[in-house]
């Protein structure tokens, strides 16, 4: 019996097979879940191709998390493949390079607004869009990068992650009475396609394996995927508004 036997999950953010979301979807299927993916625009065909590399090819529904039209249609699009959802994985994030890589002071509002919309507000938007399909005991899990600190080169994306983490707590408050849990996994640096788009990403991961008590492999998304799967399961029935660190223990160490 798998950890997620019988669960029906919506997973966003599968772009490449190096994506954390891809490994979440793979592990979820291996643990007995049915998975539906989302994608949009030019990425749609890429996600459809990558979906075939999963243990079972997963359907892909169109969703631009900043599109009111797509969000309004999400429940109906998902219903073409399943009548309900037991879990949603938020793995969506983007910031223009003009507001990262040492450009904090130079960041213009329009670009900052894009980062906040895509990377923070989208959590609330996705939760509301999926809400008609979610019942008691369901789980929303998002991915973050510890927003307590000002990281090198992360700049306005770090601010967006702080807003994202706060958003998860307010969602936990407002969806809790419906039996819906909302939690985040704060992963150490993982060399995904998204990470490679951050100018100077090496400055963020530098020294991580040495400072993390358990060590850290930036090329291995499996520990993060396992934490997401655990939070999607029934093994955390009374946990919400939480941030689980999967970073080798780095977050607990002083300088």
C-alpha cells in the first residue's frame, strides 16, 4: 500500500524532468496517486512531452496562474480527468532578471509586481480555483526558499517568497475550517531550470554542503519531493500553516 494510494493530485510547475515538481509527480504516482499536471503557452507542449516520462503518462490541463480566465476554468478542465482533488502542489515562480542578480535597488515596480503576482499571489489564486474540487482532509503544498534572510542575488524574488510564505499562513487560517491544510516545503538550493535562470545562483548555493550538518546535494531533488509527498498524505492530519525545511539542516546553523 502506497503513501498516496487513491489520492488525486494536481501538480503545477512540471517543465523539465529536472524540475522538483516532476519528481513530486513521479513519486506521487509510485506511491499510488493519480496525477494531473498544468502548463500553458509555449511551455504546454514541453510539459506534455515530459509528462510521458512519468511512470504513467499524466494528462495536462492549461493554466496560466495569472490569467483570470484560466483560473475560472480550472475546475472544469480538471473535471475532464477526475471528479475531485485530494491535493494541489504549487511549484510556480518567476521574476524578471531585472529584479534579481544584485538589482534590488534598481528594481522597477512593474517588474517587481510581476514577481509578486506570479510567485506569491498565485498561491491564493490557485487555492481558490481548486477549492471546488477540494474536500476535508485535502492538502495544498507549496515550495519556497527560506525568506527569513536577504540572500545574495535573490533580491525581489526573496521578497516575493516572503509574501508567498505569509500567504500560506493566511490560506491555512481561512481554509482550515473546511478541512484543507496548507503547508510549504523550504528546500535548499536545487539545480532546476528555474534556479539556473537566477543570475549568480552559484552565490546562493556556495558553501551549503559544508554548512549543512547532513550535507546537501544540489543535483538531487528527491528529498524535497519526499517531503511534499508526505505533506500530501494523511500522515499530517493536524499540521497546517507550517514550513518544513528540507535543506540538510542549513537553516538551523549560525555563521
